[in-house]
């Protein structure tokens, strides 16, 4: 209120001074002009001149007075329009309750949102009630005890709501409102002090929003999150148990197949036995990947930290796939630095990722070459290890790249039928690399091959 009346008072003072000045002008002019003439006192010329000047001054004064009244009426109309606009805005805020009080806590404003929220009419509460009427007494008492302990003085009654705002501190807190029908619901209530142009507090404004739906939604989400965590835990336990139960007889089958391959078999028998060995090996590999993926999803995967040589690890991986690449008629190139410091990390998981990338390159490349590179960049006090696997294989389209690292996903049905696989390898590899704090990226064009790059920062051993 004080802010909107300030320009009105300023304009009124300005108009008053301006009118006074113009009314005094004729008299000053008369005195200045007639004084040197030394006309006889009461002479006809002097009377005529004074009469004319007086009439002119009065006409000018009336004109200025009319302008001043018009300006005041215009300012009052603007002020009235602003007040109507403010009231319309407050009434339109039907989703929040706006409740303003005087300094003693008596309600002075109660908007439409407050009426809808509390089931009361503004005429029944304005100048009659305090906002404490909508609160639970036990909550007010508890908050008063908290404030008394923190501020070192006794806080009771309406001061429970205003103790912090009156000291220039913000107060946003969850309270329980009780409406006219006795129904209780939680609200988020923000309270601010209202000050005049001199900084004196003349009231308080509370803005309350019903958060019952929001709290119910958060409770449901929390329950679902707990259910999901429990489901993930049970899934991990189930997969670990099933993996063990399947792996035990599968290891026995693998041992028998290996033994069978050492006996005298004809060509056809050896070929069939070799197919069985590869199939059993693929099944064991799939079991390991499913188990690792379930551990990652359940947050149960842990990394080792042991010293290893990046050069030796890269050579071991290269030697594992060199023979298969040569047998397929592919050029297998390895690019290594001359030397590299010993790093501290999990060499087993690094080999797992690199072997998956090399295996995929070999699987999807029918002609051309595969290049396996290692770069070691000294980033004191640690090392940046960057491995790249470059192939001249079938490559991938942008749509395939978009879903490449999703579990159980491959390029398309034709690719799966032609090359096989479960689509777990890359999803697991990316999760492992992220767990190590690194990145796994791919650059590929359909028909032109792919480049997979893994970067991991590790401390020196």
C-alpha cells in the first residue's frame, strides 16, 4: 500500500508548489513593474492594472487547479486498476492459499485458493481469525519448543510462524492443515514478513500448497524403488545359484569332450566333438556374462586393484586371437609403445573387455584386417591407457549404433542369425568400463568397418 501511494503524494506536492508559484507570479510582476512608476496611490491606472493582473492570476490558478484535480483522478484510477489487477491475480491462484495477516496475526487477506483449500469463506475469517486456527496445536507447540531451543528465548503462539521471517530469515516448512470438515492434509508453507518503506513490519504473508498428492507419489516411488532393489537382489541370487547349478555339469561335459578329443576319432567324429566343445564353451561364456551383468545391476560387482603391465596384458590378448584371425585369412596388426609403466587396476576385467572387443571384430570381419593398438599417456601421478580395436568388417548404421550397448541387442535379426551371440558382451563391457571410471566409444560406418576405443585412467603401481 505504501509503495503505490508514494507517487501520488509526490505528484500532489509537485502540483501544489507549481500552482503556488504561478499564482504568485502576477503579484510579483505587478510589484516589480509598478514600484518604479511612482503613480499616485489609488490612481485609476494602478487600479485597472491591478484588477487585470488579479483576474489573470485567478484564471490561471483555476486552470492549474483543474489540471491538478484531473491528474489526481488519473493517478487514483491507475491505483484502483492496480489493486483490482492484484486482487484478480490472487483470486486466480486457486492452487495455492495466500493468507496475509497484520503484525498481530489477524487475517487481512484470504484468497480463493485458501477458500478452496480450507473450505472457508474469506468473510468468515478476515478480521476474525489467526492462521493458527488451521494448524494442529501439537505441531505449533512442537515447533515452538524447537525455536525456543535454537533462538534462546521462549517462542509461543503466533510468533511460532513469524520468529524467523521477522528476523529476515526464510521459513519454508511442511505443516498439517485442518479444513472446515476436519480433514487433515500436509502443506508446504512459506512465510514472509511485509515491511513498509521505512522497513517496519506491518504484516505477514503465508503461501501454502497442498502436497498430499506429491507425498503419496513419493511414497509410491520409494516403495517401488525398494521393490526393484529387492527384485534385483533376488534375481542376482537366482542367477548365481542357477549359474552354479548349470556350470557344474557343464564343466564335466567339457572335461569329457576334451578327453574324447584325445582318443582315436575319425574325421567326422572329431568334427562333431569339436562342435560340441565349442557349444559348451559358448554356453559357459554366456553364463558368466549373465552373472556379471546381474552383479552390475545389483551393485554387487567389485574390482580388484593389483599391479600389472599394460604391455604384457595387451600382448596376451593379442596372442589369444592372432591364430583365429590368421586362420580366417585376416591381417592381424598390433601397435604397442616401446615401454609403459606398471599400472594399478583390475587386469582380469580389462582382459574381459578387450577380449570381447577383439572377438566381435573377428566375428564381424570376413576380409581385410584387424588392428589392435595401445597408447599410454603419462598424466602424473597416473596413466591414461587407451586401447583401440579397428576392423574392416561389416560396420554399423547410425540406428544400430544408437542401441548398440543395450543388453540382448544386436544389429538386426539377420546379423544374429548369421553370426550368433546374445548381445550381452558390449553392454557388459560398457558397464565394466564405467565401473572403472573409463569410457567405451565406437565409430563406425556400414560396410566400412568399426573402431572401438576404451580409455581408462589408472594410478601407477
